[in-house]
């Protein structure tokens, strides 16, 4: 499942970095912290690898 916005893609990248042990978990905030706790490494990879071109900065709430 690809990310729906640039913010979501960035949060997934931060969570993935922490999941792999590249950055400390204590540096995570907000959505990236929630993603770290609730998603697998494979799911985070799918979100983080989404191309940013053409994505909105933030997803509009519906």
C-alpha cells in the first residue's frame, strides 16, 4: 500500500529507520511513533518507498 501524502511517507521512513535500529526510538514523535508500534518492517518499507512526486503535502480529511 503506497503512502497517500508526503508527510505519511516521511513518517514511515522515520519509523522504518527506528525499527532497523538506525535511529533511537526515543526520537520518534506523533505518526511515526504510532507507525513504529503498529506496523511491520515490510509494511513500513512499502510506505517509505513511495515516490513523492505528485503526492500532496498532507492528505485532506474526508
